[in-house]
C-alpha cells in the first residue's frame, strides 16, 4: 500500500488551480449537478494527469474482459476539458452513459467512470467505451462494472506489481520527482 498518490501533469494541459475550480463550479451550475467532493479536490490538486501507483484489480468477469493478467494499468486521468467533452457527448456521441463522468483511461479499451446519478453517486466504474446508442447492443447498465464505492476507495486500492509494471508505464523515477503528491485524506 502506498501512503501517497503521485500525479504528473498531462503534456498539453495548463490550468491554474483557481481557473479549474471556477470552471467546475460553472459546469455544476449549468448542469445542476454536483461533483463528488473527492473528485473536485483531486482536480484542484492537478487537472488530470498520469497517476502512480496505477495498477488496479478489476471486477469484470473473464468472459467479458480478459486482460491476461489479474490487473489493469491506469493510463491517465483526463483533464477537465476532456471530461466536459465526454459529458457533452462530443467523443462517444449517444453511446455515452448518462449521469456518469468519464474521468480516465485504462489500458485495453476501458474508461473510468464516476457516477453523478443520485442512487450511485460517487461510485467508480469501468466501461468498455462504445459509440452504440446507450441502451442498445450491449451498451447499457450491464457494460458498467463497479470498481469502488468512492473515488477515494478506488485510488487507495491502487498498487504496483513486484516487477514495477506500473512505474514503467508511468515513465519512471523522473516523472515521480516532478509529480504532485497527495494523500487520500486530502481528497475528503
């Protein structure tokens, strides 16, 4: 278990902390939806980025998804603009799951979703991205795979393998040195 999470900025994203906080508040007012506090706090620490540790166990039946390993590697957490584009259906069109923020990418074609639906608010899911209209051709609730009951729980469960697959994917020690770090408690 890691006591700190590292997040390295995305290469082409540059926002100030106040600027991203204001953008999120404006979005929440416009859409009449409130972000889970942990996600808002994470975005104020860093507007998306590469995280470490970044290896996650996954709760998806093998007949649905078999990575060949008992884990997957988180590629990145998306920046605010990309999350908003997903919400506005600019990426997957009508295939985008309603009432879910698409917040990150996992190796192997999975997206990380954060629910803003009242009955599942704050829960984290993996989803096989699809452009099939939501509710058709297997792109429905059965395509959402619960990973954690909260973002904090999801991040707290991240780890690395003994042979450091996660650190290699993260691009190593240099990126660690230039990353921002935080604890799960800082997200509450």
